[in-house]
């Protein structure tokens, strides 16, 4: 462990590298197709807590040459109109990727909305087809946050293979996909959740700990194994400040490496979403009738989303 505490795994510089690669990739796309790739962000009512996050995404799109479109559905709208809006975006050849504001208003069923998204435009990997591809180890779109939680380890040179990894949280968008990705990386993975007995016992065993529970201070330094690598996915507001699920000050004295909040997984999530969009745009263009065969062999930054496992069963 470095003197003076854990190594900080900063997402910012890695995100900047990814954004730079995406910007170059998007410039090539624009040159070739004479149009910008388009991300549609569907929102149901502007007062949603995720609005700040979505506006950040739209700003990031602009910086790399992606056109971000905010598609508003009335906050009081029926489920059918949200589904219809998504179907229209699916059918619009100019739109390459679709993300939907979460959480949805309580009157709208998540499943109906998720099922409506064209899997080829589902750049945040929430459609069952993409979830299934991940589960089976095939290439699909990964949920950006789970992707970021594992990508920050890979790009920081943290060895994952053979390590005991513990994921705290089993949500469909973060905990479970992060666990599957760690298995792909050949870690031995335990998933803990709200009904786990003796969380401390499991956490103490972790050489790599990924925490996505949405509870500030859930994990403290005394719970950690000395030298553990900690990825804090949590985003919580406490006394007007953003904090993770891990008590940073106590954890950094025990861990060998830790992601800060803010500045860890968050920036990488955002950058990977852009990379997924660029990949979707290229894949759709390559699938158009008459697309040059040569373009199908092009290396793209979308390869950040290629299968992670290397030949293991
Ligand atoms: P969620 O509420 O859907 O899931 C939380 C999970 O944590 C559940 O599976 C639950 O079983 C588990 N959990 C809750 N309390 C627990 C406890 N005491 N012990 C063990 N497990 C417990 O949340 P989510 O959408 O998966 O998000 C998790 C966190 O990640 C939130 O803080 C969210 O804000 C954050 N998040 C961050 C990013 C990012 O880019 N960094 C993106 C999305 C979500």
C-alpha cells in the first residue's frame, strides 16, 4: 500500500482519454456519412432528480460532436405515449442511441419501456437482449455504470484474474452486470444485497470490492481487508455534498486503492456512454445496404465494449 493511504483511482483522466478517442471516431463518422451521430434522451417531466445527470450527458455529447436530443414526454403522460415515443425513435434512422430517464414516474411500468427500446439503440444495456448477451458472455451493449466500475480497474492496471471480488448491490443496472463483468475477467465473485446476513464477513474477504447500494457510509475502513481495492459506485447527497457508499476517510487508510466520489466511476460512466453511442452509430451505418465491406473491419473506440473474457470457461 502506498505511504499516506490508498492510491486514488481517478476516473477523470481515463474518461478524458476515452472522450478523445470518441471525438476522433465521431469526426471520422461525420466525414464519412456527412451527419452527426445522434443520442436521444427521453424524459418524462423535467423535475426528475436525474435531470442534472441527463443535462451533463447532453453537454458531453456536444463536446465530442454527437448531437444530443432531449425528447420530452409530458410528466403526466400514459405509458402508451412513452412507448410510442420510443418506437418513433427506434424507427428514425437518424437516431443511433436511446436512453430513458430513470426512475420513471410510478404510473409507468419499467418493463414496458425497457422492452420497447430497439436493442441496437440500447446504448445503456437495459434491454433484456443486451442483459442476456452479457449473461452469456457475448458482445452486446453493457450498462454504462457497471462497465465503468470494471473498466476503471482494468485501465488502472489492477489485476482482476483469480481475485476474490465482492459486489454489494444486485440491481439489474449496476450490481448484477458488474458481477458478470468481474466473472468475465476471471474473478471469483460474491454478490451481497439487502438480505445478506453478515455483510461484514463477506466484505472482509474481498480483494476487490465494488459497492453499489445507495447507502452513504455503508462500508467503513474497519470492514475492509488490508490492501483491498475499493470501487465506490454510490452517489448520495449528504449535507449538500456528493458522497459514495464507502466512508472514504477510514477506507483509504486500509485499502490499497480506492475510487473517490465524486471523480471516480461517475466521469467514466459518462464517457463510456458516448463510446457506446459511437459504436452503435458505426454498427448501424455498417448494416445499411451497400455499406463498404472495408468499414466493417474498422477498429473503433466501441471496442471498449468488446467481450472481456479471454478464453476461459
Ligand atoms: P438500487 O437501489 O436499484 O439497488 C441497490 C442495491 O443495494 C440493491 O440490490 C440492494 O439489495 C442493495 N442494498 C441496499 N442496502 C443494502 C445493505 N444495507 N447491504 C447490502 N446491500 C444493500 O440502486 P442502483 O441503481 O443499483 O444504484 C446503486 C448506487 O449507485 C446508488 O447510490 C446510485 O446513485 C449509484 N449510481 C451511480 C452511478 C454512477 O455513474 N456512478 C450510476 C447509477 C447509479
